[in-house]
């Protein structure tokens, strides 16, 4: 699902090839998770650190349910990864480009005639695949109702406590139609979940397969991501023991949003995974094993006005560390990774607050504790 601009170091971060130096010393992941779980608003936390594909630390802290109930969350538990889904969807799109099934400069109108026939996207004959991948299409976001004065997201446009209504992707696109465009096609960066809802539909139309199947065939299966899947049908919850997130209703009462509404997320943020599996994808992507270099640069080349995401931190021990992440009501997930793709730290926190500032900053401190342990 998505607020998923939050915590996201965009897909436009530059990467280098694998380095030859051995991975640096790693701090205690369990202690880092215990510290994270002490952050106000964090119910439970899980994390896993990996070097060259090998686990070098796992941890979990807090509790499965609010107020210390439900016991401990297994360190290898599944969690919602939010907008980290987008990089996976983008990879599938660009694999289709590599196969000649579409081009990065193909227009939305030609790829999805339904958006023109039903007047769902303004200027669809000008918007390109490249622009949707890089959030420069100008298509407004279906997720946020209206921005706050400081430019951050406003209230979400759907009922977070409706766990059962099955929305079709084009229903979500329709929500964005009445909102003003955020710029000329290709003009500037403006984060929009609608871009990826549309890209998911393009994948399905070109392949003849549903998005979940295509992602499993191209990514989850080949990369050994055995505990990863795309949730699409409400009220689908997370398989296996896991942490529950909470979100305040209109009266301020905290309500369990563990199930969420899987039909809301989809290509914009519906993947459920583990620290191991997310790290496996991130390692393969960063090291250029999933796309030809020229297509990977569509995602990794920097934009002229990139956003500064919540939770963006630089390593204090001299390494270039990047972060990608996502959130929705009840959770925040981040994956920190080295520029050479050899090290990853994937963290998930279930929450009981709307404001993500403290949890995001706490995740940054967890990264420092793991990647830059005090000597």
C-alpha cells in the first residue's frame, strides 16, 4: 500500500559494481532491534543483516500485539515491505523491455487503451513508461487525499479499516483523476502510487499473467525468495507468525490493521516478504544481475531534483549506505544496503502511531549500530 514515498530512497540512487574489500565488521542486530522496539510508537521490530548472501545477524524485539501481548515475533517473520514492491515491479517492466515487449518511451495510451477509453488519466498519450518508472509523469497520486501545507501527505483517500472491499486497479486510478496533475510529463519528480498501479496493469496485459504470478516467475522463484508473495485479495493477512500494526481511528482509538486491504496495495506496495528475501532481491539488483546496465540506469540514474526521504542516513564509518523503504497504516519497513551490494540490513517495525518521524530516525540509528559498531 503506500505512503510509500516515506522512507523511500528512490530507485534513482547510483550504484557501483561489486567491491573487492571484505565486508566491514557488523554490530549486534538483536541489540539494535531491542533499542528500536523501545522507540515510542513501535510495537515490535524484526531485522536481518547479510553479507555476500550469508546471514550475519538476526533479531526481534517488542511483541506481536499491542501492550506486550502475543509473545515475541520470530526474527525470520514475514512483514509488509510497502513501496519496496515498486523496485521489484520496475525490474519486471524493464525485463519485458529487454525482451522487446515494450519500450521505455512507449506511451501509456497505447499500452493501456482502457485509461483513454474511460478517461482515467489525463494526457495519457504523452506519458511514457520511463516517466512512470521514475515518478516524473505528472500523474497525481491515488493514495493521499490532499497534501499538507508543508508538502507532506495528507489524509489517506480510503478507509484503512475496510478490510474486505475488493478494489480493481483501475478503481484506484480513477480516484486520482479529479486531482490536479503535478507537472508536465517528464518535467519533475512527484511521487505517485498511481504510476505503479498502471505499470502493474501493463505487465498483466503484455504477459497475459496476473502480476503475482509474473513476479514469482521472474524474481521470487529464481532468487530463492521462498517466503515472498504478492497479496492481492482482501482480507488476506500475512502468512505465519508476525507482528500486528495499529492505527488510530477518527476517535483516536487504536485499531488493529494487520489485515489491511490487499487490493489497495498491488503493484504499488503489496509484497509480503522477509529480511532474508528482501536482502536477496536487493543484492541481485544492486549488483546488476537482473537487468542489462543500460536499463538498470533507467532506475538508478539520479534525477535533477531527487527527494530527501524520511530516514535517509549516511554511514558514520565511511561507507556509502543507501536505504529504500515503505509504509502504510501500522508499519514501516526499510532496507539499508551498501553501494557495492555486498551488505544489507532489512528492518520492519509494526507501529501504533501515525507520525513516522521517530520510528524512521530510530531505524537510522539501528543501521549505524549494525553497520558501524563502536570499537
